[in-house]
C-alpha cells in the first residue's frame, strides 16, 4: 500500500496520465483533420478527449488504490463502494439507453439527409455533365467551322515535327504552357489522323483543333470554364460526402462517447461525494453505538443533515438519554443491593475467624481454671490459633479496603502487546507444568493504547492465574490471544478445564464469591471494576471444553471521546 501511495509513484502515474492524454488529444486532432472538420471541432473534440482521458485514468488509479489497498483504513468503504457502484450503474445504463436511442435517431436522420443530398447532387451533377457535354459539342462544331475561314482567331498554332512541338504562333503564354505540360495527352490527337479535336485540361480547359498537319488552340468560353469549375468542385464534395457516409456510424458513436465520458466522470465524482457525506453520518452513528456498547450512556451524536439521518440521530440521542436514566436507576439499586450483599458476606467472613478465636479463648480460660499444670501448653497452642485467625481477619479487612478504595487509574499510552508478553513470560515461568501459548493476530493498526499499566497487568495476572488453576489436571493448557480491532484491543484468556457450572456463572464477578478454599472472592470483582474504569468490558464464555475470558479495551480515539463525554 505504501508503494502505491508514495509521492514518487504518484508523480509517475501523473506523468503517464498526462502523456496518454496528450496522445489521445493528438489522435483526435489528426482524426478531425482527416475528416476536414471546421476549426471549432478541431479545438473542441481533442480538448474533450484529452481532458476525459486524463480524468478517467486518474480516477481509475485513485479508485484502484482506495478500494484495493487502502480500504481497510477507510471507514465505511463498503457502503461507499456500493453507492458509487449504484451511481455508475444507473449512469451507465442511462447513457447506454439514451445514447443508443440518440445514436439510432441521429444515424437515421443523418443517413436520410445524406441519401437525399446524395441523390440530388447526383442528379444535378449528371444534368451539368449533360449540359456541358452539349455545350462542348456545339463549341467544337463552331470552332471547326471557324477553322475553315478564320485561322487567325486561334491564339496558338503549332505543329508536331519528329516527336517535338513546333509553335508557329504563341499569342497566349499560359495556353502554350498548358500544351507543353500535357504533350503526352496530345499524342492521341497526333497519332490518329481521323481525330479532329481535343479538350485539354480540367479546371481551365483548352480546345485544340486539327487542320492538316497543324493544330490550332484556344481557351474554352468563360461560361463553360465556370461550369467546369463548378462540376469539379461538386465532384470533390460528392466524393467527400461518400466518404462521410461510409464513416457516419463511427463519427456518431464517437460524438456520443465524447459527450458521455464527462457525464460518466461527473457521476463518479458526485457518487464519491454523496457516499462520503452519507457514510460520514452513518459512521458517526456507528461510533456512537460502539461507545454506548462500551458503557458510556452519556454520549450523544450531532448530525445536522436535514434528512432522515438527522431524525435517526435525534432518536438515537433520545434512546441514549432514556438508557442513561434507566442505567443510573439500575446502578443505584444494584449498588444498594451489592452493599447489602457485601455486608452479609463480610459479616460471614468475619465470623469464620472469630469462631476459632472464641473457642481458643474459652479453652484457655478452662485450662487456667481446671488444669493449671497444662496451662502453658494450652496457652502456646491457643495463642498461635488466635494469632493466625487474627492475621486472616486482618487480610480480609485489607482486601475489602483495597476493593472499596481502588485508586483512580493513571492513564497513559502504552504498548498493550508488550505488557501482555511481560505478564505471559512471568506466569509461564511460575507455572512450568501448564502448556501456555500466546497468539498475536497481526494487524496494521498500532498496539499503543491508553491504559494504567500496573492495573491492567494486575488484571491479566489474576485472569491467567485463575486459568492455570482451572485447567484440567492432565495436560493443562492456557492460551493468551491478542487481537487489534478498529476501535479496541481484545485479549482472550482460554483454559481447557471443565468449565464453570451454570448455577454459579451469575455470581462470578460478585465480591467475596469464591470456589477456592483459600480465596477471598475479590479478584474478579476488582478486575471488573478496573476494566470498567478504563471504559472497557470484561466477560466470559464457558463450556465443557473450557472457559474463555474476554478483556476489551478501547483504542485512543474512542478513549478520548469517552473521556470527553
């Protein structure tokens, strides 16, 4: 992706685009010259072809880079692609239908007019040719009769002597030059003694008559010369008309293409713009949904589009407001219930060490009263019991104090991958009997996210230790997996144990709930509270094949929005 996005590659593509566009424009200009187009078409058609080629190639390049190489970094690219595809499909279909109808109508009209002009021109040309032939015949007859009595009326007189021209009279230099330049055409007249006359030249023709061994030349009358010029120019136009008729389909098709390409490119640009605007609003709603899902019910979206998306945003904010109010009420009730339950559990946990302390004190009093000789021995044993249970009671109070007064997290940017690897290596060395593996799903997104490094390490240590203890006795295995998502990092701790019984799954995160003989029941409760204060989420999935604990922490941009909200 970096290769296709660096400045050098962009400059190379831009240069090639300019070269190709100039070549296309030059070919269009040559094509216009071939069809003898007017100056407007000579300027307009190459310009449109060049600009259309440049924009088309550049848009194709940007689309190629965007949709094939950068789409993972562009939010909403799938919807944008669908919108662009829809716009282009509709535009292409419209151009195809309208262009096809226009092509047929224009082609039909042009061919009809050209056929009519062709027929008319053919008739006029045939009439002119017959008329000129008649006038030439009359002129020939008149000049031959004039030759008998008035030879002096002919400005040029010459003879053919031994394959050379011998001029006897050169009254018109231009006529002499015409005869010299076309001496090969005169050979027919010289060699055929029965042929009396010949017309020489096209645009300006001369009449040559034979009398004996002499040849007399004069120009055709001006009215016949003008008719000749008209016929020859009409013949050229007639040939051009036949040429245009041959290529009328190609010309019409290319004209429609020249008109359609800018429309198609404009539709592409509009579709990209509309798709970007639409997906930006949808992206805002999706981001708001994710933030709400992460637990921040005070977040609101701000969309001012004046359409249904704005109504959807208002409904979203209304829903979030209701959820926030309901959540606060639920949390208030849950807090009261939690403290009630915690007080019960704390009282129960406190009673456990108090019972052996009371029994030890009673035994000590009994020994002091009833058995003074064995009092020292009883004193030593009961004192140790009282000390141990007092320590247990002190540890219980300290754990409760830690849970109740958990310090605020010190958020900073750290590499979560490095922190997880550090904890993993520490616990792998501490549990050599467990087959521990770590999987990191590769991602182009950075692993640097905001979190309290000490607290998150504490959570990971607690979860991995629990997984090691919950793994099966034979071939125990624990897997730590890291996955970088678009807006968060997901950490999974999996064991191959028997799973968590269904009847205790709802109590897993409750304070003082434990299934261990020497556990306090505050580890998961503290872990859940830490993750909650990081705006993250902690949950688990369990089955007979093992248990998966999932820890999700928001990325930097989501964390900033959550903190601002």
